[in-house]
C-alpha cells in the first residue's frame, strides 16, 4: 500500500538518515502496480545496516487507517501485545492487546494452558469486501509458523480450546486443512482461499493435526511453516476451537463474516447489544468471548 500514490508519478524517492553518526540515503523505486497495491524496491549503500534497522529509524507504528490519525509515540507500546517476539507483521493481533503479564500469570495459575504461534498479519486484513458477491473477493495471504511441540499440545488437548483473535483462528483452521491435505497426498504448505470448500475429508481436528505432525517429522523439522489465504464465511464449520476472543468488527469485513460463521445468526443479536450499549469497536475497542455454535 502506498499513501498518496497518485502524487508519485515516476522517478525515485530519497530520504537522508543519520544513524550512529553515519549518513545514509535510502531510495525507493516504484516497480509495478499490483492487484491491491504496488511493488516497491528499496536500496541503500550501507550494507552494515539492515532494512529492518532503517525502517525502525524512519518508520511509524502502522496503526489501522480507520483510526484516521497519525501514529503517536504511545502507539509503539499500546499497539503491541505483551507476548510479541518476532518481526514481520504489519499489524498487531488486536484481541491480544487486552492481555497484561498479570492476566497471563493469573490464567496460568488457574490451570489454563497457554500456547503460542507466530503469525505475520498482512495488510489485507484491513481490506473491505467490495465485490458484489463473496465469491469474487480475493483473500489476502498471511504467513505463520508453529512449533512441533505446540502441534502436539493441540493434538493431545482434550478440554475447550479458545483462539485469541480472528487471525489466530484462521491459522488454527489452516492447520486442520494442512493436515487434511497431507492425508490426501497433496501439497500442504499453503492453504488456498477455497481449499476448505473444495476438499472432501472426514477427519477430526486431532486426526488432521496427527497427519501434519507426521509430515513435519518426515521433513526432519521441529516446526511447521506455511501460509494461508483461507476465507471463513457463514456455512463453514469451525474445526479447531470451541470459542474465540475477539474485538468487534466493522461491516463489509471478512472478519465479521468469520464471526458469523462461528456463532451463526446470533451475530446480529450480539452486535445489536454492543451498539445499544455503546461498546467500542475495532482495534482499540472492547473485546468479546464468543462460543462456536457447532464445533468438532
């Protein structure tokens, strides 16, 4: 995504930086237009500095565009989860913003088993549905990584499973379909948008994860890394979790479609209640714990 793209007709954009007393000039080239943005190439002549170091120096916290304000210094801390570790996401999984170290410790002391996965949220998570039908909407791809130990924990866990955030739920559902693809002998490292609707399997979540664990063992790795463009819409049956912790989402979003798939027609009652009681929506808003209407 490029802000004010119409003003950037041709040519090279340059910005001069001073890091540790060293002058650096970073250049940006617009390579081509893509379906939902632009391909941009950056270059600089100081190999001792990485691209991430340059972005850390000149970049701003990528708060959602619907906040309609510039990012502030406080966003560096507020728009980030307390358990974040890896770089690479364009946005924070905002359901996780409600957790503090104290809350996490209380959950552990109460016997709640916490598991982590790495998910790089893509810019497409902000993209509204503009097509006349959902069949014409092109879903964005997000990359994820999960340890073999966590896969085994998911397979062995017999109690309720709760996903923190819609993007985490997409990943967990994608793990199911990765295992399903393994069971059919098909490539399984990327889940296409319509894979769940075009793949006929009758596996429990535990069975699918068992297939995926076997595939990871054959690769001689201690983690599974993949990507997903899965879209979860009404009619889809949730496989991986019993409940979802999530904020309230805006109309015409794939996130609201996911919620409707999870809880069924009750989503209208839930959102009417939130509106009538002045709940705050979106990234810095209130949270909800939603139980799946039907799960396996």
